[in-house]
């Protein structure tokens, strides 16, 4: 019991009392168990990583660039690549507005530190990405939460009502494409209105876009940043389109905020890996990304459709879901008497299959989310998806 | 002027008003200018990076480990390597106490978030590492600062007097070996006393040790962590002994704090690059590090001695310095009427040579530091060191 005593003796920052074990971290451990078939996390498919071409790029960088392993300022050629990449999403920006990060999560964290005061206010949705909740937790903010329509996204009427009623949040947090966990992409009309509200009320929007390049029907609509270049702070990442282990992402922000972000970033981790910045840039120089994205979309579409078909085949008719056009997840509504957290325990114990229960994405317990679950389709082969959904259906049937 | 207007319109977190341009960031830009001979930053020598063996390790990992580019839990074999590395410094710890970070700066940042409340109190030295100051800035803490003896390190008498006089800082920050910027390593007696004070007053010490493996006389004394395993939170890094661009470091902390640190880390950047963790581990598996450290110490000793000799040759006798036994810097005291910041401007403009002025390391202007400078000897060849010191002496002579 000595260790427990110690934690009590060392006086920690007050907010740390609110720390609860991370659902993601726990699921990362469960998912790492070889006996578990996991739909829990947003892991990309490791077998689709462009390992060979990435290895070539890494070897090239190490052989030719004597500063590849040194502290270095942000790598301008990578910033230039990102400008071109953003143009494909309908976003026009300049290199000077691109700020390199160690992934999207760091982007969220840096922007939160830039914008939010302790005890400040935030406007977001009722169901939200767990990593965002973790980032704001030390600030113990007041959270205004609006609901999310499963067809059109965030309740922008409610956003407008709150802003008109004198709410002045430090920022609005939005996942415009493939909302996590609800998998909805915001309608064009709502995008335009939300960007206009940000302008009218001078409230910044932190737009988190890890999935926008992973679309399976028509290309994703332009993100909010395409409709406003002053109030929309965009977060992008190579984690889902290239590989998470590289830890490289980016922000698109107004140029005058870059020096402040640079100071915050430096206090966090000095700088983003020079080596991975340059290796990604070399990979992009070689022109591999467009083909890789086509391959990813092709394979993930198959996996999505396999999962949709398996849900149809194995699940009872009172279970409901929608076909997501983007992203890595399907949001499933179980019958209202099913507690998804309890089902998860049974599913792991009896069928060795895991998912994220809806309540993992709520600030407080949420009646609707309590009988929902998020299923990932990117990280299992179609055969495993079929097998896993069958198992999950058995767990549900025996529940 | 549009950009300026925008920054004023967007309401930023209050603490960001205290952000000043980072001296390090500015110097990184100056040092990147090809015409400048820079002694300003703590950059290791790029030409000594083990690029070939590291490239072999990277290629091996990518060819053999299908999860090398995936999100993954901390890599246990690397934690085991770190346990063995710490034993060489006289520190005995277990894998469960090793927490992997994206470098020492992130280690400082995570521990600060774990321990410090906004407006809390910190005990440190008057002259301190700029990156630490940046980390605590958003907390706007009260800082108690004790002086540093240039032969024996931190004024531990003063630390004791403050603690006895009811000071209860959230933590004490110490760079035990090769204090940055003063280059002194703490005496054994002070190490033992300071560790005992931490125990007696139940105040944690954050021990920042980027340089302990880089000694040029006898091996460094054991760090504080060797004398207490409950109150000393140790920060290590591969940046100076392998390469900064890998962004991998570690903490040694009591085991029961690991879950809380994991949540804070996840909110910051999800996890430390799986790829670089595994590549470093493969590099260490291959047994390359001991020989590399011998080579680093050999070459850095030559550079240190070259700089000491050049100072003796070119500088007037009223300029003073000590021979550092560890680390990457020499601390130089100029005549008291010389303002080092003004000298820096002249040195860059007239002689294209740069250094860090002492005041960059102070919270407020500091009479002593104002006529001091920190010179780095690791990042220039002996020929460039000789040339740079001659130039600097000319700048001083013409000042």
C-alpha cells in the first residue's frame, strides 16, 4: 500500500483530482491483447501503411540531409506541401499560416492553451471526442453543449441562440467531417451559417479535421476554414492518411497568431521531429500520397460496407445505424434498455470483442448515448469484421 | 495592419499577454543563417550523429515490425534499456517507473501540469533554463529563487531556510549536472542534503538531466534521484546523447503517478512516436550507444578545451570563466560595464558571431547576468571555435 500512500502525500495540482483513467488508454491495452477482436479505437489499418515507400523516404533523408536529426525550424517544403493538400479540400492558405504540430491532438492542446482561460467557457456538442475533453479538463471550463443531428450535424440554431443570448465562449469546437463519435458530416448550409456566426460574433472555431480526406462517396465538402480565414482555426493530421507513429500534424491559423503558438509549442516539446517532418516531405515529393489515398479509400469503403452488411445480417431489426460517408466509424443505436457499458463487459468476457460505449464520449452520463456504441471499421480485415459483428450480435442476444 | 487588428479582436487566454518572443526561437533563426557563426544554442554536433547506424536501425524496424507506424502503448524494451542506462548513472529504478516522453522539454511540461496549480509557488534558481520558464509562464506562479554557487551549485542553505520558514512550493526545479546556463555541477554534499530536504519537507524535486552522460573529467556524480526514489522526479533525454530530432526522452517517477501522467500526456499529444521509440530501442539493442558516448565525450572535450584555450588567447584578462566538467556550455563573465545584450548586437552585425546573453536566463533583469554570456562549444568544429572566439574578442575590443 506504500505507493497509494505516496500519491496522497505528494501534493498534486488540484485539477488532477478530476483525472479518471482514460477510456482510450484502457482500450489501447485491451486492443493490444491478442485474444481480443477490437472495434474500439480509431486505429488505421497497419497493413495499409506505405511502409516501403516511407522507408525509402527515411533512408533518402538520412543519407542526404546532414541536419535531418538536428533541432531545426519548421521545414518549409512540408509547409508548402500542406498548402497544396489543403487546396484539395477547398481551403486556400499560405505557407505562413501553416503551423506544424506533433499531430492533431497537440493541435487541439496548443489552441486550447492559446484561447482558453482557467474556468473559461466553451461551446461544443453533447457528444464529443474524448481527447478534446481531456485537453480542456485542467481548465475546468463551463461547457455549453448543443445537440447534434445525425443527418446534418451540429445544432447551429442552438449555437446562434446561445451566442445571441450573450454567450461568449473562448471558442467553439467542431468536427465538421465524420464527427467523432457520431460519424455525421455537417451539411453545407450549416457550414456556411456556422462560419458566418463565428464572424458575426467574433468567436473562433477550432475545426478538428482528422478524417476529411477519407471519404467513400463523393469528396468531402470544404471544411469551415474554406468559408472564413480569420475565425476558423483548422487542425489537420498525417496520422490517419499516412501513419500515426510519425506524430506530425498541422494548424491553419491567422498568420499573426503563429509567434504565440510557437512559444506555446516550444514550452510543450521544443519542436516537431525534424526527421519525420523531412521524411514525410520526401514521401510527398515522390508523389506517393494521391495513390495511397485512393487505396485507403478503396479498402476502407470495403470494410465499411462489410460492417454495414454484417450489422444487417446479424443484428436484430431494433438496432439502428446510418451509413457514414467519411471517417473510420459507424455509430450504432442499441435498444434503449441495453446499457452499452454493461454490454461491453459481456462482449469482452464472453466473445472477446470490444467497442467504445457511447457514454465514453459524454461529459456526464447521457441517456441516449448510454445505449449506443461506436464501431471502428478501419482496423480489421473484412473477414474479422464479419466475425466480430457476429460475435457482438451473440453477446447482445445473450445479454 | 490587418493582422495586428485581428490579434486584438480574437480574445486570447489572459496569460498570453505575457508571451514575449522566445530568445531560443530567435537564436534558432539567427543560427540558421549561413553567414553566422553561432555559439548561442545547445545544439549537439550534427556531424557526430550516428546517422548510419540509426538508418540501419530504422530500416530494420520498418522491415520487421508491422506495428512500427501504428499507435501503440509505450515500448517496453525501450523502458528496459532506460533502466539499464540509469543504472550507469547510479540510479536504480524499475521499468514500471519509466515514463516515455517526446523529449525532456515535454517531461518538464507534463510534471509541471501534474504538480503546479495556477498561481502556485515554485522554488528554483535565479538563473534558469529558458524552456522551464516558458513552461511555468501560463501558470503565473510565485517564484522563490535562490542563488547558485559557481563551484558547488544551488544554494541549499537558502533552500532549507525557505522551507523552514514555511515555504511549500509545488516543487523545486534543479539541473544537478551542468546547470543551464551556469555550467556548474552540484557538489555531492549538496545533492545528499537537497534530497534529504525534499524528503523532510515532502516537497518534490523536478530534476532535469539532459547533460549527465556528457562528462569530460571523471564520470558525473549520481543525480539526486539516486538518493531518493519518492520525491525526486527525474527527467532524461536522448536528444543530447543520440539526436534531438527523435523527440524521445523519459521520466523516472514513483509508479503510482504514471497513470495520471499518462492521462496528461494523452491530452497533450496522444503518445510518443512508436517509430522512433522502436528505432532507438533497435539502435540500443545493437549495442552502439556506449561507443557513441565515448566518441561524443572525446570530441566535445576537444571542443571545450579549444574554446577554453581560445578564450585565454584572445580575451582580455578581466574576462572570467570556469572549466565545465559536464555539458555543452561555458559561462563567461565580461567586465561589469559590458552589457551582454548590446555586445550581442555588435557581435552579430560586425563579426557575424552569436551567443546567449546572460539576461536571457533571468525572470527579471539581473545585474550580474547582464554582463555574462553563455557560449556553446558542441556545435562548431575546433577551427570554427577558434575563429569565433577571435571574432567575439574583436567585437568586445571594439565595444
